């Protein structure tokens, strides 16, 4: 059993344990005594509300703008939980309110239901008109929700209006089930979509979101079937706190790993490209390329240039149309595995340590793993895996030699090498065209395929291409 499977197993046990404990308490009422403490309730709920507000603040702070709809709705989900659940604490009898008002119970149900609903909205593809409206008016949308929340709080805690929610049939079992089961369905959907995103990129922020939302799902179960003021009921309050503890732990790991708060927003705003690609859509390929390149703005455009060079080489070698199509997509996706490499390593100003370089090298196997899970990319998975292999066996990850390396991988290797050498890096200046081609010619037949190198030379010797010295064209 691999370490990854062990970790998954431990994670599932940790997530399942509270639900199992809850079911045991329901089955054994004698183990589920009543524990009534107004002050403890107030402090636990207030702590949870503050944690939700902090989560909202982190999302907004890590984002560049409020124009990214996924981040906006996810931030609003935590903001709504913070504001409405705060009312659940403030209206605890004897704290602000002098007695019981329905706003206490309504706020518990409403905070979970709306929070789950907004979390679900954050993972769906909205119609273009709605998405465009939200994207251009993100600040207005956030301000509108904020006004609603502050109004809700004021009406609930002001003595003159404390009874404003007494009309809500919160004690009606049909009402509770409709609210609770709707919330369960929404949060389960959100858990699944964030898990899909995690399966693709394997980022700590995504896994933390899966864990937090899974705990919120259990919160909803306990809210529906728990016994008020009994241990089973207190358990949902504890899980609420636990959900944010898991979330913050994952985010802390992400920031430490990537070296920037922005990594949280990048991970959470990543589109569900895996699901979309499995439906045969081409647009997510562009989205993925952008997601990879935005992590390292100094090399922006690299994959597009590699794709263009690879296509030109393939055409010069008279490859069939089907191979050219596969070559272009493979070249576009050759660095997809870097989506899991911390930006702090990709943008490091200076040579990498052995440990850092080992992490970078993992992008080949990670890219192969990603492509293997996506139906339209399965045929190019091995091209992605072996684009850093070299003829003499000095490459990685498998140390292949000569003809064992697929031709399309050899083409991508030449195109990738040329663009890497002629691109500016934080730790070195870009080589000139002549310098790069000189080194590539020296590697021809040793580490790089000679036919691919000659095709690149011929491409640059064509009219309209960048100037190439005659000796290169004749080589």
C-alpha cells in the first residue's frame, strides 16, 4: 500500500468518525445526555462565526479582484455563514435576547442552507449572461449580500424587532427536512466538484476544501436528526469549528508550500477542467494552459511557443494530420504537471537545490497521471511523460534511450529546449537564437534527435522565419 493510499485511508476515517459517533448516540439515547449551557453555546457559536469571517477575508485577500465568480461565491458562502450564525449565538437566551426567539433556531438552519447553496454555486458553470454580470459587478454583488446580512443581524438583535422571524415554521418537521435535505444535496455536490478539482491538481487548498465541506455535510445531518441540547446536538457545533480548522490547516500548508497567499485563490478558482475535458470540450485546454502559466508570469507564453515550434517541426518532417494534432495538444499540455509545483520554486531567483529540482522533475509523471485520467488526452499521456527523456538515457523520469522514446516526445523535447534557452529566466539571461541553435546542434544525435534538430534548422531557414546563418541552414 502506498503512502498516498494510507493518507487517504486516514483522512476517510477522520471524516467518518464524527458521523459514526453521532449514529451511536442516536442508537444509544442513554449515551446522549442533555448538556445545557447558554454561555458555552454563545462562545462556541461566536468562535465559529469569527472563523467563517476570517475564511471569507482570506479568500478575498488572496484574490486579485472580485471578478472571479468562483471566489466571489465561495467568499460569500463563508460571509453568510459568519453573519447568520453569529445571530444564532447572539440570540442565545440571556446573552443579548432576554428570552427565546425563533431567530435563534432559524439562524442555525439558514446559515448552513445558504452557505451550502453558495458553495454549490461556486462550482457550477453559470450561464454566460449571469457569469458576465457577476464578473463585471462583483463588488456590487458582495455589497448587496453584505447589506442583507447586516440588516438580518440588526433586525434579529434589536429589541423592537426581535420577533420578526416568529412567523417562520422552524419547528415544523416538514420545513426542517426540506431545508436540511436541500442543504445536504447542495453541499454533497460541492464536495464532489472540489474533489474532482483536487484529483486533477492535487493542491492542499482543494483537499482542505473537500474536507471542510464534507464536515459541513455532517453538520447538516446532525442539525436535522440531533436532539437539541444533547451531546448529539453539541456535536454539530464542534464539527462546525472543526470544518474551519481543517480549512485553515490546508490553506496554511498551501501558503507555506507556495510562498504566497495568492496560491489559495489560484487553487480554489481553478476550473473543473477534468470533468469538462472528459465531456470532450476543447476550451478547458486553453484554461489549463493559462492556469499553468499564470504561476510563472516570467515564462508566460512558453507552452504556446513550444506548441508552435513543435508543429513547425512536425510539418517539416511530413507527419500525418493525426500526429500533428496529437503533437500540438501534447506540446500545449507538456507542462500540465507543473500545476502541482509550488510557484515559489518555479519563480525562484537562482539555481534550484537538488530537492527543489526533484520536485520539478515530478511534473512529467504528474502530467502523465493527469492526462491518463482524461479521455481526450489519454493518447498523448506518454508523450507528456517522456518529453524530458534524452537519447543517451540522461533524461527523466524513466531514463529511456534512442528509439524507445516516442518520436512526438523527441519533437517536443527539441521545441521545449529551444524555447527554454531563448527565454528570460529570473536567474539567467536569455540566449540568442544563434547561441541556442549552436548548443542544440552540439546535442544533435547525442541527447536530442538529429532528425528533429534538422527539421528545426530547416524551419528557421524558411523565408519569413527569423534570420538564421547559412551554416545552420546547411548543417
